C-alpha cells in the first residue's frame, strides 16, 4: 500500500520536473561550484514532503534540501528523500538524474525507489521481495572481479580526499574494463542492480543518495559497504563500495590496503629497538625463517612502531655493500593493519637509510606476496632481480598465498 503511494508521488514529482526542465529557473551554490541547488530541487522536495506529511503525519523525513525538520533519531518510519539526485546532470545534460526515495522502518530500509525521470524508468525494491525495473523483475547479479568489471566511480578519487589516498584507487581504474563517472549516486546503484555496471565506488555520499539504491543492489544479491568493508550507516556521510560479493572482496583485499584513519595518525612513534624478545612475534610474521631473522637482528638495526605503549609494528635495516640498505621483516600487528602503519614505517625507513648515507633502498619479497608487491611499487620501488626457487632452497616449506605457491624471491629497489 505504502509503495503505491510512493510510486504515485514520485511519478507526480517526475511530471513536475519534466514540465519545468526547459523553463528558466534559479540556481544557487550550496557548498561549492559543484554543489548546486535549483528552484526545481526545492519545489520537488516540497511537493514530496507535503504529501507524505499529509498522509502519514507521524512519519519523519530526511530530505536533502531541508524542507522538513531533520529527524534526531532514526526511530519509527523515516523517509529519505533526494528530490533530484544528479543536479549537475539535470542542469547541464537535462538527463541522467533521478528522484531517490527510501523508506526505513525501525532502523531497517524496507523500500527503495529510484526514478530516472527522463528515461521514465522506475527501479523499485522491497526488502525480501526482490527488485524490479518498470515492473520487470531484476535478476541476480553476476559475479565480477575488478579485471572484468565495468565501473561507475565518482571522479573525486583522483584528488586528495579524507577517505583514501588516490594512488590506492588508481590501480582499480587501470585494471578494470572501464570506468565512468555518471554523477548520480542513486542511479548508478540502480544501474548496478540492473546489471548495466558491475560496481560503484564513491568517497562521499549522504543517506538520501544511497539508501534506496543500496536496497536495490542488496535485493539482487549484491553487497554495499564502506570502502573498508564496514556496514553503511544512515546518519551522515560515508564512502560506498557496491557490487557483487566477489567484486567487493576483490577491491577490499587487493586494492584498499591502507585506511587513512585520523585516530591512528597522531601518536604513532617509530623508535630504535634493542631487545629481540619483544618484537620476535612481529618479525617472524614477516619472515617465518626465525634463524634468518635472528641473524638479521644481530647484523642490522631494528625499529619499532608504537601507538601509546603498544608495539604495533617493526622493521629492520641492514647495510649492504655499495651504499645500499636492505629493509627487512617489516610487519604490522594483524589487528592494526590497514591503518597506514606499514606506509609510515616505510617512509621512516627511507628517511633513516638516507640519514645513514644510503643511496638505494632494497626490499625483497616472494612471488606470491601480491599485496607487498603492490605496496612497494606504490612507494616508488622498481623490480631489480628475481632469484628463482629461493624459498624452496631456503627451507620455507610449502607456503601458498592468493592461490600462488611461494617459490621465487623478487627484489625491488628505489633510489634514496
Ligand atoms: C550528488 C550526486 C553525485 C554524488 C554526490 C551527490 P546531488 O547528489 O549523487 O553523483 O557524487 O556525492 O551529492 O547533489 O546531485 O543530489
Ligand atoms: Ca544526491
Ligand atoms: Ca539532490
């Protein structure tokens, strides 16, 4: 019943937009030159809010343009309303924008509607009942990985932002089939649900942008989480990573390797370390050959990373011939990974090796350590040499990572 009310309301709002789109209207800046609101956004939101308030006076409404009072808590029934999602498209292209509405009951989004106004396409989802496009049932999402995915990505990834370092997401652009920045979050999620794109990634969305689209994606078997795999909340801005289960896992496992957390930043200290016992467990995480680790401990210098009093990481520098330093056994405590501690220890190693008169920094890792190979290359290291069967010949036994057997040692260098 409530869904037919919502559909009727959205269709009426769509007609209003189509009627006004070619007329002249006022455009105002909100926070910046790319964040605009027009008279039409406001008029559409007013129409929607007034009809909801008249029919369901006890319901709360969270609308982008603030027509209704923003709810303090998400209790009871809450409507999330974006009267025009993709205002820049609306103004410039006169297409590819949507009305996005979601209905949450007691903290759970039960209905989602995304209406592509100019294409007259109504995407609808009801929790537990699937999703439809103009009445036709949408089928389950196909599984994808980044390498075979056609993606919608908000272009903000190319500029520095608070969520993630651009150089971490750039490889996704390079590795995927293609990327587009379509400029209307709700529609991009709806297209994902309809199989028109295979993933959607953005750094910053508000609940009215994604609440409806997220349900659409979930109802066809997809997953929608933050860039770090956390559940999405509905009380403020968030990053969004959406796609099939395998696509989301692929992005988190192989690309989002560094979470830039404000909390982790302030008190990380990296200091010289003298006793083996305290850092042993960390060092053997990086290299299970403990006899070799001990030897390197005697030979080189060890540093530990501290968050308060907690040792969260360690690494060693060993002098090699020809003004070279080798960085060995860099490790971060498992529960402290993805907090940029590894990057910061690497930066620290570069600084210290330079101060010690080094001209080149060397690191070696295994052929199966895909994350490490990515990590070092992102930090400016280039491939230097390969020693075939090194790990087999040095008694490492059978180790497998990411479906690859550990066999060959790969060394990379970067100038200091
Ligand atoms: C915006 C669009 C855009 C997204 C922004 C949203 P608006 O909504 O969905 O694609 O990247 O985060 O704010 O302002 O056009 O309703
Ligand atoms: Ca929006
Ligand atoms: Ca909007």
